[in-house]
C-alpha cells in the first residue's frame, strides 16, 4: 500500500465517524413535540399561501439565470484584480516579464467588464429586471 495514502484514509474515516456520532447525538437529544404547525412546509417564515406545485412566471426564471450568469462572471474579477495587483507590484513571474504583461492583463479585464456591461444593458432593454 502507498505510505502517503494512510493519513488521507484516516482523515476520511474520522470524518465519517464524527459525522455519524454528531448526527446520532442530535437525533437522541432533540426534543420531540410534533404538531400541525411543524408539519407545514416552511416558506421564509411565512404561512404558505399557494400549492407548492404551482407554476412560476418565466420572468422569475430569466431573472434567476441572469443573476447566476452575472454572479459567476463577477467571480472572475477577483483573481484578475489580484493578478493585476501583483503584476504592477512586480511580485509575480520573472522580473523582466512582470511589467510587460500588466497592460495586456489590464486591458483584457477591461474588455471582460465591457462585455459584462453590454450583457447587462441587453438584459435591461429586454425588460428582464422589470417585475410586473
């Protein structure tokens, strides 16, 4: 057997054992007071008004997809900003190439932000953000 895999297997085993022990303690020590209110579905602290299987308007899904797209795209800006900060400070890469690629990385990020803005304006013009 590989000598480096033993600590990983022990970590997995301990994690599984700890998870089972904590779940068992929660089941054994939790109070049991069943009631009609506890059987109701929970919807953000409000009493449910409609059936849970009702259809949502397509605009809700369009807004959700637009949010996910812009959210994931914004995640790419953090590593880009860290790269730009380290390149301009001369900390990343070789000393000769650190300053040469900083303008290229900066303008590449600006093109990315411009495309994000273009997509946002397109969604705005299509009325995705307008809730009727």
